[in-house]
C-alpha cells in the first residue's frame, strides 16, 4: 500500500491543507491529539496512506507545511488540529515576499527550498512504502506561478524518487547482509 507525502505551501495552500487534514482525520477516527477514537476497522485499514503511527498509538500526518513567513504556520498550529502535525515539518521563513513573485522565487523562496527538500527527504525515508507527493499551494492563475509550482513539484518528485531509490537499495543491502549472516551461522 502506497504512502503519500503531503506538501502544502503558502497561505492558501496551508489553509486548504489544514481543512484537508481535519476531514481526513475525521474520516479515519483520529481526534486532534492524534489518538484513534473510531468505531470501525475500516477506518484503520488504510490509515498509513496519510499518517505515520508514533509512540503511544498516536497518528501523525505525513505532511510538510511551508511558507515564507511564520503567520500562516502560527494559524495552523492554533487551529483545531494544529497539534496533530510534527513540529519539525513546519518550514518557514521570517520575512515573506510581500506579494512580490521575484522576491519569493529568487531570494526568500530560494533560501527556503533546501530546507523544504531536506524535510521531504526525511519524511520519505521514514516511509515503509513511499508512493507520491501531493502538493497544495497558493492558487494564482498566472503562467509564471504555474511554471513555478511545476518546477517545485518536479524538484520534490526528483527528491522523492532519489530517496525511494536509496531506501529500496538500502533495504536490499540489509536483506542481503542478513541472509549472508544467517548462512555463515548455519
């Protein structure tokens, strides 16, 4: 079963994403603290598509939240399901772009993208069966913004693919080493 890595960015993307997680958590019987309180085995059947199970049976969204300024992150944290998210997966700058595309693309965003990709790589590496990423970002209709979203999506996809390949290769190496050890013991 595939596990999704969810990436949400910008004010609009994070507001839509916060609501998305409220709905998904409700559908799976997860309360705002990440505890399962559902009433059906079906709710748990595919819960690992969206959530990682943490210690104590707590479920945490496999989500990365990013923005160029902290205000949106503060709003998400203060929301009804804000404590559900892993604190390390909030990636944000301090100044924002002030609705200036060039500043967001060439300065503030360029400084933040490496941090975002590091968090994506970490999230993919902890997945048992990584699938795809899902991106929700600010919805502007300009061609420039669309190209930027495609570029970021492509970077995330490449990062996910590299992490998946490394993870699969490492698992194969580990299995080979385990088999070799058991043959030597026998």
